[in-house]
């Protein structure tokens, strides 16, 4: 928490400093080789998510035709399709490009939602203390007692699969860790001298919490947001792989589900490897960035 | 000792509270969500009278609070009713599947912990070296690759291409022993176990290794090692002494890991066609066999809660300061 004090002393200017702090964090991350590579890969994924549908040669469910006019089923990578086709004659490359958008959509929305939720809950719980804290923490215990994947499978099978529902479920899964970590952070922050000073100066409780304490937990929130994007993408892939994803969109997990069920592991590696590699590469690149960012937040890790 | 007793009591109350809350959520989920379990079972040819009788049979005509009380009682006494489709008691199905899941998880956890601990103590001892840094980053990166994709790759290579291992299942057709014990003691079972076990280990070895690495660092600085060194013991023996002292925190880690794996292995059970509780849950949901799905969910949640409870208790015994704070 290197930036804790300067921000706190500047008080109300914390909101203005956010962009410069993000820029500072990025500069530090890039200094680590893993962080730079991770950031580069992530940027690629974001670009593909944005323009993927524009550069994709086909739609995700379109049928590719062979030069003779027949349906191009399970064609290996080559001139007909760059990454080959599925058993339905869809283009693997196009599905991959569209899938990137789905993955990032789920990951980003769920991560932002869960971090906002988790940070608010952690802030209130840690700062209020007493009965409020006790109640919120027991509620968190209950949330931790629910095995996510089985829970999500049941909800989806009863309520019907859709992308918004998947995002909602992932959000409900991710906020728990964030709120515990933020609460622990608030517990130490609220005993710091700058909080006493603010109180002595007559600041209201909500002002102390949101203007003085909150900016100091934001770096941690950002870390959990990044981890949340990773978790969200993985969980969406897991649900889709099990056949509980939105049937109207094609995600990486959905591709793996269809190729798995069609027995492509045996016969059509080009249908299995690309979505799996994309998923793994995305997860690893987030991991590399968060690891560099963690070292920024926790200098002790650096000397270790 | 008083503080410890008070702590254990608090943990026990919390366990009961969370279990009840999870059960209540499960109840509400099945009651409130759109989609009616009854509609699965009831054919459109059923007459009003037949539907009424079926509802009565399942107690669905009772007021909601009574349904809730009956449901809680049934769940807590493990009376899960009868499967819609298999027409056998759900309890029998769930117990069988749980044993299958355990047969995959327990060996993987034991191996991960033993090998992870060895690796971790080596890492802690070699702290700061280039190999240490590379291994730690490698472990973390390996853990972040989705294990179901690792499973798919492993199957493609070792089963479909090289033909060294069977492409899934727990035993070959006809290889089922007369008892569960006989089944899991067969070579055929071992042959089926190796791949899923290895895939689980790629994930699970990380946390014992990292944990032991950091505890090892603490232990490494302690005085008794200097005494051993002064006695002239070889470095290898000193590492063994240090490891033994660093092992304690691992115990709680194992408990948490076991609990988590009972829900986390769903994907691997699907990929390796392993007839465990996670695969049963997915199958039950696809068949809309709600009594089985409900029971599978409940036992998975319960196992996680129990293992977490065990972890808390063990931790209090290992480090009494926890109970006092």
C-alpha cells in the first residue's frame, strides 16, 4: 500500500487522481517482463473482442461450403477454412473470434459487478463493526458454504440458460472473496492516524468511509477485479462446457462442449485445441498481469 | 482450555447455521424459480384427479411452512426420496457416487500433499535461487490453466494417440468387482485412475508446495537448526528436521482442499466419464431428476462445510492463539 498516505492526505482529490494512478500502475507492471507480456496479450484479446466479428470470415453458426458446393464438415485447417470446420460445417476461426467477445463480456461485467458489490459490502462491514459486521460476515459465511458450480447448474437448469443469468451467477460467486479482503483492509485502515485526524476535524462517518478510507482500498479492488475477469471467463467456460451456457451465443466453452460431444478429441484436433488454447492463454495473461500488480501493491513480495 | 472450548462451540453453531441456510436456499430455489418439477413427471394425459393424488403423495398440497419443515427434516436425516427415473432410493445412488468421487480425489490429494510438501521444502531451502523462482512461477501458471482443458489434452495424447490409457470410465466393462473395495483394489481401476489423478495433481500440488515453502523459511531461521548444524549433521538431515516442523499448517490446507475438490471435480468427472457425484448431478439435471439433483447438491455442500469445520478445529489445536483471539 505504497500510495496509502499521499492519497489520504490529499483527501477529496482522490477521485481526480484515478487515471494517473492507473497510468502509474501500468508503468510499473510493464517493468516486469511477465507483466509486459501479459499486458500485450490482454491488449490483443481486447482488440479481437472489439473487432473480431468484423474480421471473422463467417458468422459463428454459418455453414461453410466446399468449392463443389457441399457442406464442409470436419475439414482440416487449409484453404477452405484457416482453422478447419466443425461437424456442422461451421468455421472454427470465426467461432473463436466471436467467442473472444463473449468471454470478455462475461468476464468484465461479472468482475466489475462483483468488485463494486464486494467492495461496498467489505467497506460497510469493516467500518461499521459490531452487529452490522457480524451479520454481514455470517451472510458471507453462508455464501461461502454454497458450492458454486453445482448451485449454478441447478439454477440454470430450472430457470433456463442465458448469458445475463450466467453473468449474474458468476457475479454472485466472485464478490465473496473481495468483500472479505476489503473488510480486513478496512479494519487496519480505520485505526490509522489519518482517520482520527479526519474525525477530529469533524468529518462525518460517511465522509471518512468514502472519502478517506475507500480510496485506499481501491488498489486492492482493482487487483480483485483483474482476478475476477479471469474467474468469470473460466466459470463461463466451465458452465458452457457442461452444456449449461447460453445456446444462442458461441463461447470458447461452448465450442469445447460441442467438440467434446462430437468426439473431436479422437478425430478433429483443430476443433478442440483453438478454444482451449485461447482460454488458457487468456487466463495465463491475466495471471501474469495480476502477479506483477501484486508485487506493486505488496513490496514485501518483491524482496522475497 | 476454556477459550478453546468456546471457540469450538462457536464453530459448531456456525456450521449448523450455515448448513440450515444453504438448505433453505435450496428449498426456496426449487419453489420460486420458474419451471415446475412436477411438470417433468406429469404427463399431459394425466387427469386432474391423478395430478391431485400425485401432489398429495409428494406432500405438495400441504401449506408451504409444513413443506419446508418436512423438507428440512428429510434432508437432515438423509431421506432423499426416490429417483424419478432410476426408481431406487436416492440415498443409495448418492452414497455410491460419493464413494466413486472419493476414489478419485483421495489418492490425488495424498499424492499432491506428499509430493507438494517435498517440493515445497526443497523450494524453501533453495530460496532465492534461479530454479526456485522458475518452479514457483511454473506452478502458479500451471494452476491457472483450466484443468478441464488439461484433461482433454491428456486424453488426446495418452489415450487416443498413444493408447496407453483407457479413454475414461472407472473400470473396464465387466471389470466391476463384487464390492467397492474389490473394485478399487484392482489393477484395472488403477489403470483408469492414473490420468484423472495426474490432472488433479497439476492443480493441487501448488498450494502444499507454496505453503511449505513459506513455512520452511520461517523454520529455517530458528535456533534449533543452528544447534543441529553445530552437531555436524549433514545438510540433508537438517532439511528433514526442518520439514517436520513446517508440516503442521499443511494439515488444515489438506482439509480445505478435500472439501473443495468434492465440488471442483465435476468437470473432470465429465471428461473422464467418471461415475462420481458431480457427473450424477449433471446427468440428473439433464434428465430433470430433481430428487437426485437436490441430494447431490446437498451432500457436496455438506462435505465442503464439514471439511472447513475440520480445518478450523485442527487449526485451533495446532495454533491455540486462533481460539483465543
